C-alpha cells in the first residue's frame, strides 16, 4: 500500500509526520486528512480555519492540500457565497502567514551572513595591524 505523509501548516509553522501512514489510495488519504482536520479543529474552530494539511506521497511530493475552512462544519449553514468568502479569506491569510515566515527566515540568514562577514573583516583587520 502507498505511504502518505501529512504536514500540518499553521501560521507559518509546519508539523511534519515523518513516519507516514499507509492508505490504499489518495481518496482514502483524503478521507483520513478530513477526519484529522476535524479533530484538530474541535478545540480551535475559528483560529484553525486558515490551517492546512498537506498530504504528500512516499517521495514527499505533495498530492493535495486541505484547507481547514473548507471542511468547517460551523460555517456550513451559511449561504455558499459567504462560505466561499470565508474560505478565500482563510486561504489568503494562510498564504500571508507563510510569506511572513519565509521573510523572517530570510532575515535570519542575512543576519548570519552579516555576522560571518563581520568576523572575516575583523580577522583581516587584525592581520593588517599585525603585519
């Protein structure tokens, strides 16, 4: 049976399922992802609407991504256009949070690079003073 991995993406953070789980096919993996998402939403309904579960195959190639808002039963009573608006807003929020996390990561890399550059400049200065 194929192995699938689920990654919880919540606000720029990712929790990776390193072991994975076997399912007969992608449809069964999707059903399990929906069940898992509903369990996770049970205590975080509004906060978790922008969370996503990314399901990947055994080679870690993404198969699909499940936006929690798309399976949120607490908004199922709303007219389709309102529900769709909420889903779009949640998808955009998730994308924005991913982008902000990527910017922070880039800034950290820049800080590390600048720190290494400062160390190199300090060593060169010390050599120049000694020589």
